[in-house]
C-alpha cells in the first residue's frame, strides 16, 4: 500500500500527524493552525508539508487543493481537533460552499471532509465534549457526518494506556465511508486511573485488567500488558539541572526502551532549560509534596489542590498543561529536583522525541507542548486506521 496523505487541521505543532507519520504508512501533506509560532514548529518537523498559519475559515478549499495537489477521492486521511468554541451551534451540514461565513470551527472540519472525501477521518477533543449539553452535542456532530455519508463512533482514550507516560484523556471520534469498518486501537499498557466525566465504561478503551470483559484465555494464559510508564521511566536519563540553568549533553545512557526511542537521532539535548525561579518560589518548592497542603499557608495566598505539587516519580504524570514550566500550574514540579519541569522533560512526557524541533520562546514552546496530541497516542490511532483501510480487521 502506497503512503496515505495526512491533512492535519488545527494542527498545532503536528503531534497528531507525527504519530501517523511514525507508522511509516503515512506522509503528512497539509497543516493549518491559527498560531504562527506553532505552524513554524510544524514546518520544522514536517518540511515537505504545505502549512498555513491562518484562521481556517479564511482559506479557500480550492486553494488548499491547488497548493497541496490533493483532490477528492484520493488516499487521504483527515485528522484534527477543532477548538470547542463552535460546539454550541452545531447543526446538520448546511452548505458545501467552502466560504460559508456561518460555519463554526467544527463545521470547517466537516467542510474539509465533505470536499476531500477521505475514506477515514479522525477528530479528537476534550472529554467534556461527550457530556456537553447532556450528550446532545456529540450526537449532533455524528448527525452532521451522517448527513455527509459517513458513519462514526467515539471512545475515550487515556494516553497512559497507549505508552504515553501521562494520564491524559481525550475523546476520539473516527468516521468512515460506507464499507469501511470502524476500528479502535487496543490498549498496550495497563493502569487504574480515574476518568473525567464519562461514566459509561463501554465508551472507554480500557486494558483487559481494568474492565470486566470476558476473556478467551485462561487466567494463566492471558497476555500480560506492561504497566503504564512512569514519570521517571520517561525522564530519568535526563541530566540534573538547577533552576535558571540549562544542560545540553546527555550524561547517562538510555535506561529503558522508551528513553532509547525518544532519543532517536538526537546527539545533544535541546531545551533542557529550567525556569529561573525567584528565591520566594524556591522556598515554596522546597516544601512541595503531593498536593498544595504541603506548602505552609504563609507562603502562598491561593492555588488549586494540585498547584505547587511534585510529580509522583512512580506513576504516569497528570495531564500536562500549557503552563507546566511554572510551579503554580497543575502538579509540574520535578519529583526530586527543586524546580518546575524543563521544556524537554515536558516533551518527553508527551512522547515527543528529543530530535523534535521547536520555534519560539520557552513559554511559547511550553504552550505548544501542552496543547499537543501525544505522538504515541496518534500512532496507536493510525495503526487502527491502517487496519480499517486494509480490511484486516
């Protein structure tokens, strides 16, 4: 099978499409995002792709087709995560006109699907989409795709169950043309984690040991999945770095397969740079524990329960936010060192390889990483798409 072309909408730095590319079966052909610095990063890591830094609503689909050379009916897969601002007004698809100003951001995604007619598309988003307006929003989204001739289904995926050292839940909706059976990936790692919002367990892709599904195997014959990767299994080979300092040389050999895979072709470390904390913040960090209650009340005035907290070295990280280089954010202090995570450590926890290049300032890069789809999660989805298109499912 020749390489399929991926169109990455609302692409950010291209973590989702990087996962598809890493299977070896896909080539990234197009990306679009509103943030110029994120698109610059996307271009650095997808140099052969056509990429637009613009409001997706301002781009004519005919121009996209002309510049990419892609056309309707080709072997294309469309992926992306439309921002949720548009979910309040979704209706069955209204117009095939690519300049319809009424289209919400979600409907722009639908416009691409309708124009290019991929055999499969994948949309990912926040878990809250499943319960928005008591579930009617996701039903409207599926009705929209149904009106375009696509069946669709969705599941909640926890990245930690797919080799990412982070308990990051996302809603993943897969759509397919008639005759293509929708297939979701099976978890590759095991772990018991709390879920956000969606109580229907059938909507979660869980490893066998985390649910009560019957098995074809006797207990002693069940395939054993490895435990979910922990924070230190992900970043333990990276050299110590003090607040305000940086390190560019590896000092240790990789200690496990995950670290070896992330190093790939990297010879030196980029962006292993620690925040230059104030003396007051360093005092706060010196008291940090598993939650904010470890901090003396006279040192802070406010914060969430997970603010100013250390990551558990022996568990996957909590969901990385866009502010993970600042201790007041969601549990982002290094397990043993008195500082917030470095940009490179954040990238490791998102399963971004060490040779992944970034554009922008340290704060901008942290935001790009925090908003990214972990490539390993994208790769798991991509492998299911391959099964769907090959008919091997």
